[in-house]
C-alpha cells in the first residue's frame, strides 16, 4: 500500500477491457471467414440491431436481480404484453402506418411504444406487489411464483387476444434499406440500433451520474449497508422493477415490429435468450448485459450464415465458453 | 411398512385418498370401460412417476430444474427410435431401454457437474437453456427423430390391442394386449415410485434434505454437496427417462409435443407443487388432480363458457373457454405456493395449517 497525500485524487478502479474487446475481436475474426465485405457489414449491422433489442429486454432483469436478488422467470410476459398493447394502438391507425411519411409513422409508433411501456410498467407494479413481495428472499418460491405468473399472464393474453398470430406490419417509411455501395442496411435495424444505444446511454448516465444511480449501484453491491444509511431500498427496488418491466415492454414492441408479428409464445423463446444474455453478462451488470446481448446476436447471425445447423445450439456453446472463461459472467458485480 | 420404506402417508385421510386412487387405477380396465378412461389412467401412472422423480429434485434438494422433460423425452425417443428402426420386437425394447437410460444419466451428470456448483438460480437458468436447445435439436434432426411429426411405431406382438389373451369370460371382460400394456405401465410406475421412496428415506435422502435446508452447513458437516446433488440429479433423470419409455410405449408414439415441450415442464411443476413438495406421495395426488382436471375440467368449462356467452357477459366466455383451463390451474398454483406451500399432502398431514412449511 502506498500512502496517498490528501490532495491526491483517489486511485481509479482498474478498467476491465477484455469483455469489451471480445465482440470487436469476434466481428473482425469473421471478415475473412465470411469472405465478402458487404455481407459481413450487413450481418454485423443485423447482429448489432438484434443485440440492442435483446439488451433492452434483458436490462431490467439483470438490474432487478443485482439489486434485490430476485429472479423474475415471468419477465418474458412483459415483453409479450408490450407487443400486444402496441397492436391496440397500431391496428386502428393502420392507415397512417402505411402512409409513406416518416413523421406520420412515428406519430403513431411513439405513442404506441409509450403506452406499451406504461402498461407493462404498471403490470410490473402489480407483479412486484402481488407475486414477489410475499415471497421476498426465498429463491425457490420466487422461481415458482414468477413461473406461475408467466402461465397466468400467457393464458390471459390468449383469452384476451386469441391464440392466433397477429400480424404487425412495419411502417412504410421504415421498410426497405439504405444502399451504400453494395451494402444494404435495413432501415428498421438502424432505428433499433439508435433506440438501443439511447437506452444504454440513458441507463449508464442514470447509474453513474445521479444520486439515484449511486444508490442503485450501492444497493447492488451491499444492500444492507444502504438500508443502514436510512434509504428505503424496497421503494428503490420497486422503481427499478417497474422500469425494467417497461423496458421489456418497449423491447417487445421493437421485437414484434422486427418479426412483424405478435404471439403470446414469443415470451417463451425470448425468456431463454434473455437468461443466456444475463448469465453471460454477469448477473446485475448492465455493461455485461449489453456486451452479452451483442455477443449472443453476433453468434446467432454469423453462425446462421456460416453453419446454419449450428445456429440452434450456438447460444448454449457461447454460454459454456464464456462461463469456462469467467464462471460468474463477463462482469461479476454482485458478491453472490 | 417395508415396502413404503418406513415412510407411511401419516394421515388417515391421505391414506384413504391414496388407496382409492391406486385401487381405481388398478381396476380401471374393469371399472371404467372405454378408451378414454384407460388413457387417463395410464397418463396418471406415467406422470405420477415422472412428478415423483421431479420431487426428488425440487422437494428434497431444493434445486429447480427446467430440464426434466428433456430426460423424459430422451426415454420416449430412445424407445421410439429403437422400435421404429429395428421393428416391433423385444430386442428393440431392450435396446431402447439400454441406450436411453444411460444417455439420460450421462447428460444429467454433465449438467450437474457444470451447474450445480453454483446457486439454485443459475441451475434453473442453465437447465432452461439446455432444455430449449435440446428441444430445437430434436425437432431439427428429422432423419433420426422424425422432426415435428415425431415417430409412430408398432409394439411387439404381445402388447398389441389385437392380441387377445383371455377371451370374454362370464364377467364379460376381455384381456388383450392393450390391457397388458396398461398393467406394465402401472407396475413399472409403482416400482419407480417405491424406489424413489426408498431413496429419499435412505441416509442419502437425509443428506439431500440437509443440503436443502442449509447447504453451507451440510458442507461443513463434511458432505460433498456437489456429489450428492449430482447423484440426485442423475437418479431423477433415470426415473424420468423410465417414465418417458412408458409414455412412448403407451402412446406408440414419441414427438416433441408429447414428450419435450416446455408446457409439459410447467405441468410437472404445477403437479408437484399442488400435490406437495418433498413428500413423494404428493406426486400421485398432484398427477391425479391435474390430469383429471385436464381431461374432465375442460368439458365442464366448455359448458360454463357457453352459458356465459349466452348470458351475454363480457370477457367471461374467453376466460372460461376450455383451452384456458391452464389459466385457472396457474392461479391455483400461485395460491398454493403462497397459502399452502406444502401442497395437498402437507395440508392433510398438518391440518392446523402451519404456514411456515418445511421449505424455506
């Protein structure tokens, strides 16, 4: 230990760059394997867009776990609810969705997304109060309760909207691609990337630059200490849970537009994907979750292009590989 | 007492209910004529064994696995592929069993060694991911598994419905291959459940419960917890694969929907929690309640839904639609986790309603 004079700045924590370099290295490694630069660029943009969407859905889950040790197996339900609620707005305004004007499209899309976020956030409030609070601190029961919640939510959606797949067409102005030379980049993917980046930056700013974020980060590291300082961590947790649910709803809308369809079973498939992302990233870490989401999307896209058969199990292989390297995920935030 | 491994139901009502269920199952071919009743009874037998093996994991070790249907599916597919490829003979049945059971155990060993070292939550997530990958794999390897269509196959001569063993006697009953298959399913399921009862009441089972209550302390007492948990995982996988074999033999078919889907996993979870975790007997009760509801509640709900729509009520017809029966069971599931975590069996054993339960 070296002595520090009072005026010296505190030593900065060492930055762990290896996980950040991982997706970049993976992308660069793929250039020679894929061969053509244009298809590589298209695939890279596709995986970035997909990764951002997965990140939006997964970010709430990882924070909720990090802060309160609560794992919500019903997180997927918020995604599906968000998507269904968006159809409520988008269906009556089908005409302005099909109009070839970006502003008219956005004028419908933005309220739809906001409404989805509001509804899934409100649902998050109910779920937290009814399902999670009673079994707080008991892992086994949490898993069972939230799984039960998932069943009930899914069945209710079937009852309300019917078991059929609901089409959700992309707005006219977001269809098609930007053509740069011989590279085609789908417009919607650019939008998804922008929104994802915005969400990531917003979360990072809140976590690192505000008092609220300071409390959340402190809570992730040591909950009891924050409580001892007189902060109501339960209320903080409720806020994080609702925000996470709302983000899942937003992700659901984006994913539904990406697939151009809505179905209650989308929550099942995405839940698995999100869990893998959260495990890879390290439970509780937003940065890890971001990198994990991009890695999963990259493996899915590149793998699907190079070895289509492998794409099915590629996520599992990725998870095994990462956990071999770092058994607690890319960034181990919590001490649990 | 010997046969129950010194762990009787410990409640007069529970004993009565169990005896009624078992007698009813055993006598189904004679008491309830018709193919549907026999199907329901066989399904209850298969699921009772499957759920009991899941109870070994969930109730006795406290680890939530979402990969249990995978082992069930391995058993189903092993026997189906063997009988499909080798033709309907006993050698194929033996091959399927000899290949399927060790395969399930090996996979359970791999998953256990990989993920049981960490917290229960990790185990739950990893099993969920592995199971979903396996499901996709099974539907993609269509040259082997028949893809989404699955594999239909013929049973050996002796077990076919056409084989009449005892022609109609003066009671008017005919014993054919179908009924023989039913008794095979019944007997093997019963044996597996008794074996599980033996396991949980052995010193090994006590260690599992110690790990469930306080893993750190169990480790401090000198038990290698990872070894015990992995061993329990393998045993549960073996029984699940056995149940899968029975299921495939009964249905003469193995496919993703009947043996691998995530919804079966949720069904198992519902059964074990409603019946009572950590009791083994709960599996029989849970499976009976659930499968009876699945088969008979639906028609009841159909009537109610019709009545509601005729009365012009909003929303209710949709909520009462026969396909939505899982909604009501899901609500029952949440309520039972919350209000009586020890399930029906725990409630019957301790009617005073000790709300704490023995699960932390």
